C-alpha cells in the first residue's frame, strides 16, 4: 500500500487502513444480524415458540454472527493499537506518555510493544 504521495505506507497507516476495512465489513455483518434478529422478534411476537424459532434459524445464528464480528474487531483493533504505539515510540514519545494517551498503564504499553513484529520497549 502507498500513501497519497506514492510512498509505501508505514505499519501504523496500514493497520489503520485494515481497521477501516474491517469496520466496514463488520457494519455490513451487523446489519445482516440485525435484520435476522428483527425477523426472529417478529416470529416471537407472532406467537412462535422459542424452540421453533431457534430450531428454524439458519446458520450462522445471530449470536454466532455477533461473536465473529467481535473477534474481528478485537484482532484489528489490537493490531492498530500496537502499530500506533510503535509509531509513537518511533517518534520518541515516551512509554509513559503513550500510556497516558491510551489510558492504560506503562506496563500494558510495554507488553503491547513486545508483541509480534515489534522490538522490546524496555
């Protein structure tokens, strides 16, 4: 990937682009899950038993769709946060300052920066 000037994007920018893409996919998946949940609610309000509703629901179930979205967001969000912290560190921002910016402890940032693809912070 390149930035508008045609240069390769830095890892934090790539992670942010990936997060934006994943957010779009998750929004689409959640819209589908919401539509199905509304349909299930209509069935229940029409007097259908829970056994018939759950037994008749096609896969993936609404709850499975939501779990998938949450997992996707967790993974993409973590990658973005890790790359963002590394980018700040590369700009000589202290671990203490990064922790304050992120609202977490210094230890959490140190652990984050030791993740895959980064060098130890301490």
